[in-house]
C-alpha cells in the first residue's frame, strides 16, 4: 500500500514548450503522450522562459486586457497573466502571434486542462524554452478593468 501511494505522489505532468519550434509536448509519468502546435508571443511580446508550476485553472476565462477575448481552458502560470489556453485562431498555430500566452487548439486545450485538473496543479510542471531576444509584456490600457465579462460564445461549445 505504501508503494502505491509513493508512486502516485511522484506521478506528474510535464508540459514542455519550445518557442523556436512553436510546439508543446506533454509527458505524463515520464512518457510523452501529446505533441501539439502552439502560438507563443509575437515579436515585441514575451512568453516568459523558465520552469513554472500552474497556480490557477479557469474553464471559461475572458481577457481583461484584450477586449474580453475568450481564453477557454486557461492554465495560468505567471501572476502577470500568462496562461496556456484555447484559441479559435487555429490557422496561426505554429507561429508566434500571441500577446504572451501560449495558445492551443480548443480541443487540445480541453485535453490538457482536464489532465491538469485530474492530476492537480501541484503535480504539473510547465517548462518553456527560450528562443532568445528581448520583448515586453503585452498590455492594453484602453480596456476598462470594470468591464463586465460576458458568457462564453456558443461557438466554443463546438469544440467540446
């Protein structure tokens, strides 16, 4: 019984993001399960490099800085607002076009979100490889912070 508990405690998820290749690989218990295209920070915007532990999951999040843009299945990994989340802009996956978040297809974001939700944030590690250069963290000062969030568009439900 102690052996089973010890092995479950050591089980984990590693999400590796290669900004140069614009790819994410997801390993569970040391075995690679998924490889997906992503979009990270566009020129002038940063997706921070390093090793992170997610601290917040939000199934139906909307950006407070970018015109209430939908960010379904968000996994937040910095307190500046960087997250891994779904995006309808799937034609841009594989190219750096975001304002700093890591974008995935809605279907892949849902899979990753469910996996992290099931295993727990404390069993998850996000590792982002640096591709060099300097950039700024995106902000959009024209959006009012008091703006009321709307419900998620029915279009997102097509991907569930």
